[in-house]
């Protein structure tokens, strides 16, 4: 072998050894990254309290749009909650493949009107979305919400697998969970539940509605449903909560199906206090809020008032 | 019009029909925008399974096995009747599986074996080509006794099944995985163009929800094997295996269109053989076989001396060096009879086992509207369209759940997806009527009609949280879509491990109300093996497989 060849070959072998060793050291003990890291959530959706205004309003009317406007105006009007240029996410309950009259999903007329109000207040973008139980393509259409929201100018998003971010919810039970990104990458969060019976938590209204922001193994949260609900309320703190009590699902909740399970109450609740909202709305379900454990736990955790009259209750 | 132009038309036709076929499979997908209030049925906008109904093999097979021809299968006459006059034009001009084999065969090879003299030799008629007739008669024999197996090898069903359950889901996993890998670099400048392309193409090629199919490995390996064999023999599948090709070969017996060989100009260059697709001996000096010819016209286009011509009523100038063509198929009567008899014999062989009716797999839950099992097996061609269209990824190809006889027929696996109560898409796409088309009313039931049931749910009390572990749950009850709910709860006080009394709501199933949709099994939080599961008992299609004595109730008397 020539000296030149010897040097060349040895050089190449050394270089390869160096690269191999280098890569080994560089990746040694490196934490395996799954692509998406933890999403840093440091926003607040809620607005400052205003003692001069009522804390919770209820409109009783068959004209839903009008009722929503009046209840909201009594609370300070949409401009108090949505500032020009802000991005708003509306979260109705779009859980099930049911028609509006079956009262399993939020009434589309209310969602449509809320979209319109946000845009008139100058919102840069209004997103309407939810993580449904049944197939999103069906639930969004059958509930009438896609049509109503789009007609009023909202962007309706059917959640896709790649739309989740991992967020530290900082709760007692809920720590790191996948959350649909539209619920955290936004400036305002408007919670629009419908009042329904639920066999485990008693009712599913404004607080339980927040389950819908979570992906992952959320069915397992039922094992500690009260704490899960409270953790979610503490994490999200929605800007505004509007409870659809126009039709209330009394039995076979939360998806119903039969019109005989539906009671017509023609009421719309507006508030910034989710505990008060649920405390008022369970009355339509013939329940006492003190008997509903997650409402009680939420009050104990300082998230709101069961005695909704104490924060200023106004019927319109 | 020169012969080269006609050949280009044939190439165009192959591409066109392949694209149509592929497009129809892409469109076998729930992407309809229905009107929410009207209460009208959700109907797919295109007749997505129509391509499968053009298969005369599917029509003849179902005719023999069930003595009916499903309405759409009459389209197959559009292929069959012209074949009687023209020969196997379908194989050379239309069949998407044939085109795929054609293209893969024609990719230039580095191997000497597939070049020059070797290729000419391999393109001569070979004895193995008669295997397809044995397969055809074997399957027709089995069909006569009510077991439809032609779907395993019908090229249209095979291609639809392979694309729908293997190729497209693999593409989905691959594309999403690749994009995730790109994203993991965390450099937006790199991610943006890839994300753009992904967002552009994913609505066309990928489903709303990534589908994961049971047992696709067997389907995938089978499909890849067929494609790979083209690298050994040109169009091995079409020449040697395809039972549809065999059927069309039989029907070209009296074709009036064929190859006319003129010995006078031939200089024995054998370019005709070099380009032959069907291995039907187009060269002068050997016997042309009408039944093997795909009418691709390559031989005529390749011939430098105009010695070969396809025409109506071809004249044959027979001489010692130019033997007469034949329209007969190369199979003896005795072997034909043997094929049919083996086909007949295989049915009792399969059914004397226990998989069919005697001890059928309890987890064999068929799609809603499926015909009774014996009729179902007489009609299902395993095209996989129901699996592809199912919006919840609930339907899957079986492996051995329905016995060897029912391999790749649909099974509902509720752990992966449940049957959506208001969805009737699988019945809409079934090309042979193995799954009947239900209306939403027939499926969900009302005051007069009982709901269509596919099974019944059972609780595994050893795994159920409230039953076995004293912890609250009720998710199955929450998800139960019937009204009133088939799952009901009873509050019980149980003692937990610490000796404390805890109140839990324990679920029960009312078999009278349960439709077996599997929403409970799908949603059950006991992840790896659900604590509530469905089995096929109680299915509407069976008289025997029932659990309760009286007939199922309608919502009027429940």
C-alpha cells in the first residue's frame, strides 16, 4: 500500500468515526421531542368586574335574538366584552348529531346573533367551534350552527387531528392536556352552553360545557367529574357566558332525541359568573344548585356565587 | 387515422378510465353538505360504486349465487355485449387494474431477462395462462352453491379494496407523519411551504379523519404481490389469474373483430411479440389466440411491414408457416368440469366447519341493512366501499372472523368507530345489494317500525369502573343514542378498598332497546378492552341469533 493511500483511507475512517461519535454525544440523553412542545398560555379572557351593573341577567322571550340583545345590554353591552380588533372564539355546545328542537346542542339562532354582535363590536375574527362527541361533519350541520354562524360572518372550524396543542391547565386534577388551539389562540372566549340533564353531574350547563375544549382521554374525567369541571372553569375563565334555556332537555341527557324530553322555557341567561349561571339554569331542570356537587365545589373554589341574586340578578 | 393515433387513443382511454375509477374511490367519502332542517336523507352526490357494477363477473357471480341481479349490475352488459363482438377490449382499454399492471410492466428494467429475445420468448403464449379459466370455473362452481368468492379476485373489486383500505390510508399516515417530521425542526420557513402543499392536497386525497383498517396487511401484501409479479412476466395477473379476463375471453369466442395476419410482407422481426400485452401469439408462424388478446393494438402499431391488421371479419391466409388463429380457449372439457366440481365441493367443505352459523363469531357484527348471512355471502364482493365510506371508520375487512369464506367482508369494530344512527351510507354505496339501502326512518325506527339492530351491548362487570372499582363513570349511558336510552343506571352503595361506603351508578343494558350501534363500546374509557361491548346477537337480519323471546319493540310500545 502506498503511503498516500494509507493516509487517505485512515483519514476517511477517522472522519467517519468522529462524525459517528459526535452524533452519539449530541443526541445522548436528549429528551425525545414529539414535535409539539407545551403551549404557553398566559392570557386572560375575562373582563374586570363592574359593581354598577347587574352580574347576571335573564331574558324571557320567544324572540331569541332580541332577548339576547336585551340581556346583554343590561350587562353592559357587547362593547364591554369585545374590543375592536380582537379575535373571538365562541364555544357553543355542539356535542351531538341532533336537530335544534331536540335541545341537545345550543340554539343556532343564538349563536348566529352572538356572531353578529361580536362583529359589530369590531372583532377582527369570530371563530365558532367545539369538539363534538359524534362526527363533527354531522353535528355542526345538523345542529344548524354551521349555517347560522357562517351566515353571520363567523369562521366555523371542524376540529382536525393536527389542531391540538398541549397546555398545562394548572388544575388539581387536570395538568397537561391536549386543547383545541382555537380555544387558547384567541383574545376572547364566549361560552354558549345549553341547559341539559346529565346522569352523573346532574346537569350539563356552562361549566360542564368547557369539557368540549379538551381532546385526549376526556371520557376518563368522569371518574372525578366535579374536580375536572372546576379545574376547567378556573383555567378558562370565559369572557362571557350565555346559557340557552330556550329549550331545556329534562331527561335522556346529554343527547336526548325525543321531543317529549324537551321543555320550552324561552329563557336566555347572560353572565360573567359561571357558578351563578348554572345555579340559575338548574332551576329549569327542577334541581337545587346546592344539591349539584360540581356547582358547590366551584363556589368553594372561589369561582362564583351560587346565590346569584347576591351579584345582582335582573330579569328582563 | 393511422394505427399509431388509434394506439394513442387506447393509452388515453386507459389513463382516463383509471382516473375516473380513482376519483370515484376518492369520492366514496362523507363530505356532503346536507341541509340541517329539512330532515331529508343524507345522500352521496355521486354514484360512487358505479365502476364496480361494470364488472360482468360480479353480475354473473351474484346471479349464480343468489339468482338475482342487483339493479346497478345491469351496467355490466355495457362491457359484456360489446365483448361478444370485439373481444377483450375491456382488458386493454378500460380495466384500471389492467392499466396499472400494464404501466408497471412497461417500466424499463435493468434485468436482461426482460429485454430483447428473452422478453419475446416470455410474451409467447404459455400454458400457465389457462389457470385463470380454472379459477373462473372454480369460483362459478362455488357461486352455484351460494358462496360468492369472485370478489377476492375480481379486478375492479380488488383494486377498489386495495386503494380504499390500503393505499389511501397509508398515504394519509405517510403524509401526516412527514409533515410532523418537518414541523419537528421548528423552522417556520421550512414548514410553511410543506404545510401549504399539505393543506392544498389533503382535502382531495385524505379523509376528514385518518382511517385505520383491520387486517390490511393481508390485503396489502396480496396487492403488492400482484403488482410485483408484473416485473417477472408482463401483466402476469391479466394473463394468468384474472377471472374477469377469463370470462371475457370466453365471451370473445364468436368475436367478429380480430387480427389478420399477412405473411407476405413479414420479415420475422418479432417486434409484434416484443410489445404484446396479452401473450396471444400475434407473430406470423404461431397460432393467434383471440381469447388472450387485449386488443391493445401494440402489435399492429409495432409492425414495420403492415403485415398485421385488426379488422372486422379478418381473412386468414393459412399456410404451412402461418397457422390459422383460434377462438377456442386452451382448456379441456375434463379440466373445466373438474374446476366446477371442485368449486362446488369447496362450499360444503367451508360450511361443514363451525364458522358459518353453527358457532359463528359473536364479534361478527355486520353493517346495518346487511342481508342475512347466507344471502350476504352470496352477494358481497369485498370491494371495501362500505368501509371506505363509513364516516366513523367503524367498518373493516374481516380476516377470519367470518371464516375463510367471508374473508375481507365487512365487520363493524365498535372500539374503533360506532355506527352513527342517522347514517345510511354503507347501504348507499354497496354495488351488489349485500347491504340494503335503509332510510333513516327504517334504521332508527319510529312508532310503527322497530329500529334496525346490528347487535346488543353487554357489560363486562369485571372491567367496568362502577361495577368493579367503585368509581363513577356513566359514559356509556351518556353516549347511548336511543330514546329512551338502552343503557340505564341504578345507584348502589359499594364498599371500596379502604372499607368506605361509596355511591356509584351502575349501568345495565335493556336488550329490547339496544340497537348494537356500539357507541358505548367506542366511548368506554377502559381503553385497551372496553368494559361494554357489542356482539351480533339481536341483529335484525337473523331470525335465529336473538336474545329475547318477543320481537323487538317500536317506540310506540316501549
